[in-house]
C-alpha cells in the first residue's frame, strides 16, 4: 500500500491479538488495519506479558513511522 498525506495510519486503531497455539505457546500479534502492517512475536512464558506487549508496541510504532517517512 502506498501512503499519501490523506492516507496515514492511525496508531489509535492498532489491534492486539493474543493467540494460543496447539502446542501451548502464545503469540502476540499487532496489526494496523488501514496499512495492513502486522508484527507478531512468540511470548516468553517466564516474562510478564505486559512488558512484552510494551516492547513489541514500541517496535511496531517505529516500523509504522518508517513506513510513513518513506512514503512522504
């Protein structure tokens, strides 16, 4: 997807999905619906989910910013 000034992503609409796999592992997926950009990571069972979510959100927002800059 190409971005124009009127077609920027909306960071307030980032969707979070916690997915449990058949083997018991869990994935955290972040998706921005307008751009279709998604990022997912397998969760470490020993670490707090909140910290992992914050870290992944930070990386995801940085990726969105790079996409917006490259489209400008």
